[in-house]
C-alpha cells in the first residue's frame, strides 16, 4: 500500500502492518457460528483461501529447484531436482552484491528514519511552543502528498549534490523524519506519564537527556516497529533504485533492481537463454528475509502494544 | 493537550513570573530544536521540491546544463496534444475503477470470514498477510510465469475446469485484470484493517437485530456496514491514491527494458511520468504530468471525503 511509496528515499508507511500484528482483542467476537457444520465449512473456506494465497510461494520454491527446461512445468514437486541452482546463482548474478547493497541501504534508511522521527516526535509530544498544532497538521498533510509530484525535483536536488549513483539519495531524506513514523512515535510518547519528565527536570536532567535517557529507552518497542516498517519499505523499493542506481554497473544494483535486470537478461527476446530458474532463486532469496522480518516484527509489536496497554 | 500541572500554581512573587517566562521560552526553543530535522526536510524535500517542481513544469529543463528556460504553459499545453497522456490516464482510471472495488470486496469478505472463525483466526490472518511482505519485484516475477497464456499455472488450472484462459499478459484486454489479480494477492493489509473494525462492532447490536427478526444479509447492510464505514472510508482513500500511482508490477512486466514493444494497455500514468523524466529526460513535461496527477488525486480525494462525511458513522458522534 502506498501513499508515499513513490517518494524515492522515504518509502511506504504501512499502518496495516501494525494492525496485522496486533494481538486479538480479548473482548468479544462477532457471532461465533453456532453449529459444528458451519464451523467446519468456515474452516474449509479459510484453508482454501490460504492454499490459494500460499500457492505462489510453493510455486516459487519449486521453480527455484528446477533445471532450465522445467521451470514452467508447474509441477509442485520438481521432476528433476536441481539444487545446484542455489550454488550457481551466485556466479550467474551478482546476487551477493545486490543483497549487500539492499541490506546496507535498508539499515541506514531504517536507522536514520527511526532516530530522526523519534526526535521530532518527542518535540511534538512533550514541548509546548507557538504553532505546534499547525506544524503537526502540516506533518500529517504531507502523508497525503503523492510521491510522483516530488520525484522529479528531488532527483534534481540530488543531482546538484553530485551524489547520484551513491547510496545517499536512497536514504538521506530519512535523516529528516517521515510523517507517518513521527505520528506513530508521538502517539507513543503521549502515552508516557508527564510526571516522569517533570521529575527528571527537577533532578536537573536536560531536555536532550529527557529524550535520550528516558523517552527513548521506554519507546524501544515502537522504535523497533518503525525500524522494521522502514526496513521492509526500503528493501522492497524498486523505483528509487531505478532512478538513482540504474546507470551504474549491475553490482551496484539493489535486490529489486537486480531481479528486474535478471528478468531482462535471461529473456529470450533479449538474447538470453531463458534461465529463469536463477530469477526464481533470486526472488526467493530476496523474499525470505521479509518473511523472517515479519515473524520477528510480530513479537515486538505485541510487546509494544502490551507496554502502551499497561499505562491505562 | 493536557495542561501542565506544575505551572498551574499561581506565582506569589514577580521574580517567579520572570523565571516561569524564561522556563516557557526555553521550552519553546527546545521544542523547535527537536523538530528542526523535520522542518529542514519539509523546507527542502516537500515545500521546496513542490515549488521547484512547479517552476520546472513551466520551463524547458536542460539536464546537461542544469538550466531551465521559462516557456509558460507550453508543457501543460502539450499534455493535451500528446495522445499517450490521455491513454495512460484512461488506463490508470480504468485500473483504479477495477482494482479499488475488487480489493475492498475481497478484503472485506476475507475479514468477515476470519471474524466469524472461532478458532485459528490468528494463524490465518498471518497466512493471508504473508503475500504483503513479498517484494513487488518477486511478486511480479512469479506472476509473470503464473499468468503465461500457454504454460502458466493459472490457465492450466482453468483448463482443468474446461475453460480456455486468455493470454493474460499479452492480450490488451487482459493486461489490467492481470495486474488487478496481482494486487489482490496482496490484499491482506486491507483485510487486517477491516478485521480490526469488525472486532469493534458491539455484539449487542446483532443480538437486538436477531430479536427483531433480521436475517444475516439485513444485519450486514444495517449494522456491519455502517459500523465499519470508518475503516471502509480509510481503505477506499488509501487504495485509490495507491491505484493512481500503480507502478512496480506494470514496470517489471512491461517496461523494464527500453527496447520492449509493450502494449499501450500497460502504459500507466506513473510509468509514463517515469519514462518522460528518466528515459526521455523531458523533466518539464514530466513535472507538468505530475502536477496534473496531483490535481486529479486531490479532487478525487476531496470528493471521497465529502461523500464520506455524509456516509461514515463515527462512534464518538452524537
């Protein structure tokens, strides 16, 4: 989902990830079905949908294990197992470089945006200053701005700096905070008891100390949520890589750009030999970290919700 | 905003007033310092970029010299002369009109299904969400194979039922439905928002309706739908904005190499902006296109908000 997906550098905030990982509310359910038959029918439909949605993953896994001629045969269990794909792919494609680049950019992007958004969010949450609500309204308004509008001038700004072709345009904007994350962190800080900070103030703690030594440690769970959201958005970002890295050599690409490149390279219409099994291996290798991240992020989100829940 | 209790006590001496003013001032200064990163970013990458973009859209921008010559409305005029602008715009509208309702309906059906499950809903919620975690490139690469007209798994499945599937990715009539299908695979995010809304519908409403003899369909339209209209509103707006900027899947399937002779049916607006800017380097024209898109999205969002305000039921309202 993509309000800001198209903005190079700052990538899609995903509110639904937050909701996806929330623990089930304990309160009540919408009419649990009464009869056993209804219950079984629902389960069958749910399993059917799950199989349908999981099928492309199974197909991908299976295709990644097939030799060239069989990639398209749609057999879920390969007729000929070709696990050597997983060895050869590293020679065939600069996959390791792509992953390293994507990982480096995603770590920088996620760290930068999580720290900067936290600082800004604390400014909006704790301090009273003239124009605060107008400025915060402006923060929220920027969430609705289509990325396509600023895409071109932002490219030209980076061009002036001579940093095109480096990683900087893919994460540098994250140093200035991002609206959705500022909103998220501010919500968290507003939930912290104000007395905590007043007490620290009496003890002579500086404003920065209040943020760095009190607010930050308490907000680690929501900090990690921001980090994970942005990591995923950055890892998946194709458009920014296309704009800023496409002119370089293939080993400068990120994983999404690399896969797009590999699809073209192996395409028979471009003189390739249809070695799509390597594309499938690469697609799988790039997807697995996201699935692991999801499993990992879920735990932290539940912790985060528990922390905010405790104060009420 | 809660009023700070520490400043609520009245000062007894003028010296304290001065101290309190100094405290206030210091707090304001600190507040501004904390939000400074955002202010700088906003001035450069949002406000600055928008103004810059507006200027470029009225200029002939030369990339080699980084200079622009003002040419008035020429870029905007050529928006109407270039038939590809109209094509890409109508493609995008057509896609949005198909994709948004399809996503809403499928997501709502899945959410209703999970909301009614007494056991295992959490597991299914995670399973349904997984496709959303998949990078769009990987999704496109897999569907590129699945949707192949001759050997793809989808047509193979259809043949099983005696249906001859179309040439999904080649036949211009099926290009957009193919991309809608890819989008539907990742509908888990929208579903989760609906699911959260469904959980908040008071169960008593259904009980009262049952006593009044309302059937399941009546209950859905009279209770469920109004009670989740807030989530519906949010989803429609967010999905519409996303649909108008559809890029990744179509780009990977059709436009990743310059030589590709792709069907006009796959030329979406965001792709055409990208091509004009970063392949033709006609930044002035592309910036004008971007502003047209901005105005269109703004108008559609405003209409949605206006309609939404009449239809959406907010629990806090009396």
